C-alpha cells in the first residue's frame, strides 16, 4: 500500500495493524482502505486525512484530531474515540458499534447511515440497535 502525504512523496507500508502512531502528524494522509486494526493513534493529527473504508477496528484514537476527515464506510467498531475532535468529519455509513465516543466533538459531523449500535457517548448513555439512547 502507498501512503500519500500532503506535501511529500508517497511512502509504502506493508501493514499498519497495531502500529504505534501516537501523536504522529498525519495531516492529509491518504489511507483509503488501510488496515489499521488496533493501531495506537492517540492524539495523532489526522486532519483532512482520507480514511474511506479503512479498518480502524479497536484503534486507539483518544484525543486525535479528525477534523474534516473522510471516514466514509470506515470500520470503527470498538474504537476508542474519547476526546477526539470529529468536527465536520464524514462518517457516512461508518461502523461505530460499541465505539467509545465519550466527550468526542461531533459538531457538524455527517453520521448518515452510520451504525452506532452500542456506542457510548457520555457515561452510561448507549445507542440501541433501533437508534434510541439508553441510560
């Protein structure tokens, strides 16, 4: 897989599963379809990154900057997005089952078609399969 950075050359990676990218500056990176299962992206800057259909299952995205990120149909099941900045992120059709979204900033985010079953937003608040919030 090749990764394209905003003002730099493409770089190749065999796998990013369980990669430690803590606090990495990944602004504008093109990771469409990348396998980032279980990756540590704690406080990473992914602003304006392309993560369409990326596998971020069980990834640690606590405090990550995900502003304007395209996560169309991304797999974020069981991901930890606590304190993440998801302002204006495109989460159209994203899989967010059992994701931790406590204190995540979702202002302006597109959540159309996203599956939020079991996702936690604030302490004790969970979305049921039918879309209602359970306390």
